[in-house]
């Protein structure tokens, strides 16, 4: 997993609450056995006017020319709810996003992001509202600093937090499976004490 | 002598599975049972292969084909090239890594969350995970069960453990008894209507109270199944005699003395009387009526005897806007009676409502409309949750009740709940569905989903609209 330190990028304001992972990547694109090829279908139903994805929807925020090359997704509450499909953060990552900012995330989606190296930033409702307002005025560039847990934009600075290990894992690009495999003795000791029925 | 702090069931499950809680690390939990399917596992297997890592306990993982299989044919190629490719990859991966697979037409094949419980793979006091958000279903047994992403599937394969931050706890008590004709689906939809679709994010929910205790295991599964639909990490019901009686004798369940020992342990799982929850919600069962969703998330739900709400009914600006968007997508007008909404599709199935009791309940309604058939304007399909359910239903003659009334009787699978196979709705189709998600486009681009109980779905198939069966 790539290490995450600081990131500076353009912000796309996606002003929709309760964005579920079916919207992020619809089911017809889940039939792959590889981990690539999802970015082009990110937000498919909103991004394209037709089912086949040949006509770009010019009204969808991500399709507006000023947001080309954006790498920070600004979203509303309960982002990533619904299905556990990791294909959702895969699609977000492949499209080019490094950071997703929202007032709240669904639990599974949040964990999936961290496991693949996307930084989910939880800010307060008011802070997110402020960023949406600023985004309505101009195309925003934000600086995200993981070691210092800050999101800054000009004079504005917001703090966010992650659990200690999530922060460490993102900063160091930890191979979580390898990390746990170093603890096999602990796992074996646990197994030795398990009741028969378990 | 030390007095121990009273614990919730979740805390007990946590403690008994804690492998390590090292400083600076996310706690490491042991996983007893891992269910996998064709859609969320291939990339996890690929990584294992790439890094030359084995599956640590292949006997603790069970595979089934459910998400994108055809419900018209047991042929692997029947649901298209993409699906066949994933199904073949699952076969190959299970063979290579030594995992038992219930493939096409196998007598144990079924939706993971139907198959696991009916085979006794789901046990109280265990941790069960699956790359599917409806894994919370198994919480009905007093198992800590939750959906995981593919990176976590790989972690479980390689280590038989998972890292989890501790969730908060919520007690949802449903007091008293529900009225006649009110199903488990109505109970859970009423709960979600009360909390909103993110009301339990960050929590593990324990359902309790007389109305929950009175439920059968299958009904408890329906309740726990939809825990994710209001954001909960997992849903739990304390195991009791109903649970033990259900588990006993099932194929993979412990037998004899081991079973007795297990039951003795399982009896200690329930939350201590004075355990403290981070949040408590109480409902009166008698107030719960038959539910129908009107919007595009499961929290947008009302009683069938009610009307489609207006954005003006909501004070929260986000909810107001969500209502406006939902009415537009659903092509509904505020103030319309729910019973006036016409549907043209009916789907009875999914891990929420495809078990034998669900099919019996639906068949019971069909029989109540003696002699009447599915109305011409409606296509109705019934998709049993597993081959065992299908076999049982056929032994009871339920399939004949349905087909004689004009329903299509299909082969088991996830089917139209998510429409990964060819069971998809077209733009503008309006469906009474016993599934769990009414998201935009979930059952097909531009399609409109109303979540209901099997009874309501059956009545909608015959009349062409929602019906207040109790009036």
C-alpha cells in the first residue's frame, strides 16, 4: 500500500447525502476478478446519461471542466452506506481521489478506504458546510496533512482524527496481513484455549 | 473476591474473541466462521497467490455461489460471461486453497445468509464475517456477524483474525406484542423509520423485548439482516431455547456432549441485567403497523395506511432535500395514499425474506385471495433463498400455490435484490420487493423499489397495489 503523508489537491463538491456504494459503483461493474477497471464507472448512473456510459452528463459535478484533475471528494453525511463492496473505494482511488471529506461515513466503507490507502476525513457538519459554501464561490484547493491531522485552505484550518493504528497504517503503508502474520504465536495461543464447539 | 463489571452481549463476544489488544494497534479478534461468494473474493485470492500465502484455516471458510447466478438455469454460463468468469474463478480458488464450495445445483447451495444458518454453520457465541453487508443476519443467533471488504477477506484468509475498533452499543427494546399480521419485516422497517438510515452508525445493536423474544429464528434473522440499513455494525439477539432448538441437529452444528457444553456456554452470552448501553431506543410493538418504503433509503418508510410525505414534513434541511429528491426519483406525489400506489413488478426473495416461513406467509396471502391470480399488469417472481428452502417449499406444495396463481417460481440466488444477474428492473418499473435496499438504481437503472414484507408483496401481486391487510 502506498504511504500517505500530505496531499494538496482540487476539491469536487458532491452535495448529496446518504451516497450509497451502489451509486459509487453499480452492480453491473462488479463482475471483475481483477482490481482494476472500476474508475471509469465511478458514479456511473449520475456521470452518464445512458446505461452504456457513452454520453457524459454535463450537469454532474464531476464532469464540469473546472473539476478536471480533482483529487479530493467533498461529500455529505453517511457517505458510503450500504453494500460492503470494496469496489467502491477502488473506483474512487482509480479515478484519482486520494481523500474523501464528509461529516460522517458508513463504518465498512470507512475501513475499506483505510485498507487501500485512501484517507477518509471526518469533519464536523459546520466545517463541511463551510467547505461547500467556499466551493460554491470558487474551485477550492485543500492541503491535507495526515501527520498533523489538519485540512487547511488559506487561513482556514480544521483538525481531524483517526485511530492510532489507522493513522500509522496510512502513514507507513502497512501491509496489514503481513503485520498480523507476525503475531501468529498469539493467534495459536488463542486457538489452543478455544472451547471444542467453537 | 472481585466483582465483575456488568457486560453487554457484544462486550462478552468481544472479550471471548480478543486475540490481542496491543498498545497503539487496533484490537485483533478471532474469526470463527468465514462465508465467501463469487463477487467479493477473487481479488483476495489473487493477493494470497501473489504473495504465496496459504489460507490459514480452510475448514473455517465455506463458499457458495449466490450473487450473480441465474435463477432460470443451474448452468454456470446462464447469467452471462462476466458472472461465469467469477463463478469459475471461485471454483478454481476453492479447489486450490482447499475450501468447501456449494456450487451450482449443490443441495447446500444458497444465499450465504440463508445457507449458513440452515446448515448449522452459524452458531451463537461466534464471530462470523462475509464480504457482504447483510452478514448481520447471523446476529439473530447471538453471533457477532458483520460484513467486510475484500482486503479484510484476504486478512481473514491469511490469519483467521480481523482488526476491529470497538463499537458503541445500542439497545433496541420492542415492548409487548405486535398485532396480528405484523411481520418481522414490519418491525425492522418501523425501527429504521424511527432511527433514520444512519441512526446506528458506529453501534452494534442488540434487539430485545417481548416482541423480539417471541420471534422465530427466521424472523429474528429478518430483523438482524437489516441492521446495516440504519448503519449498525451488527445486530444481535440473545440466544435462548428457540435458538438452541433451531441449531440442534443441523449438519455442521456440534453434536452430543459438545453440543451440551456449547449450550451451557451460550446461556452466558446474554447481556447482564445491569449492563449499560451507550444508547437505548424503545418501541411499543402494538404501535407497529404494516410498513412500505416510499423513498430511496430504507429509513424513508411509512405505515401502509398512511400517505406519501411531503418535504415540508421534515425540519432537517438535509432530510427535506432527500425527501424532495426521493419523490422525484420515485415519481410520487406527496399526499398520495400508500394503498393507491400501483406496482408492475413483485419480487419475493433475498437474504431478508426468502426462507420457508417467508414463503409460507406469502402463500397464505395468495390463498386468502382464493382463486384470484396475479393481476395482468404485474410480473411476480418468487426466488427461494436456497436449494433446501426450495425443496421444503415444494414438499409443502407452496410452489403450486404460487404458480397456479401466476407467480414465477425460480431457482435460488440473490436475484433481483441487487440485480447482478438478468433479474433486473427496467427504467420506470415499480416493484414491491421483500429485499433490503430501495437505493436509486439498485434493482436496475431508473427502477423504483418499495420495500415490504412477503405478505404485502403477495397482496400487491394480486391486487396491483399495496393493501392494508388488517383493515
